[in-house]
């Protein structure tokens, strides 16, 4: 949709805030009040399950609403402001962006992979390449959402499905237990990657 068409559409259906449902400025996914409730994290990366992870905001307040919108409601446009938030404060990014994979059945049901959308938006802003070189194995029911903590800590079964970059930057929407990122990092390292880090939009506080 062109900028002109988007503005015309906004006159009929005003932009709304994903956090509270109120009106939001055109091009912004959150109203001023909800933007003020975002908890911005520091510039330093943290180590979660052996993987260096950086995120701009904490996974609380209105941040989960944006994650759900991108992941479950197919709001592809949310990838761009989320990528902008990442790029605004991220440490120097050196390497190739590698989206965290979905199980094939889950991808067919959803029609997309939110991590791929976020990686594509980041590539547009940074000029970094994207390598979709990971895949999920095992039953589709083994997704992280809805599993108990012990199951989530075990992580999914991930494998390299193509050549891996020497320096990989995993991309995902959120980091909670870190098990998915750890499984992806292991698959990349086993396939010959020399180093792996991760960037996500939101991270569970304390991780």
C-alpha cells in the first residue's frame, strides 16, 4: 500500500494502538501513553543459555501486544517499527541475520514466519544479508507456547538446512527462557558457524 493510499485508508479506519486500542498516530503501533509504558533495556547484551542476546525492550507492558500482533494476527507492518526499535539502540551488528525457524506445519497453518519478517525488516535498515538456513524437526506439537517450564527449557529440535554463515545473528521476536535461541545456536555451531549471537525485540525481565 502506498503512503497516499495508507493515509486515505486511515481516514476511514483510523490507526489504533495495539496496546490499549485507542487511536494512535499514523505509522506508529502504540499511542503516546503506551509508548511511555515500554521498559527500555540498557545497551549491554546479556547471556541467556550460553547465547549473547540483545533486546531493546522488556517483555512486559505493551510489548507483548506487539509480539502477539506480529506472530498471531498477521500484522506484517509491525515488523518495521519493531526493527526500528532494535536498530535504534542495538550494538554494532556484524554478521548474517538468521531467522529462528518455525515447524513446517506451524508455518503452513500461520502462513508466515514472524522471525523472517523481522529479519527482512532489519536487513532493509542495516544492509545485512539474511540466511534462512535453519529448520525445525520433530512433532509440530513441540512448540514452545503452552508447554510447561521444564518442557520449554528443553527447547525445540533444530537443524541446519543449508550453508551457515561464519558469523550468525539469530533473529526472533522475543526471548523468554532462551531455549529456542540456544537450540538454534547449537545447530549453527555444529554446522560450522564460528560465532553466534542473537537480537530480539523483547526479552523477559531478569533473563
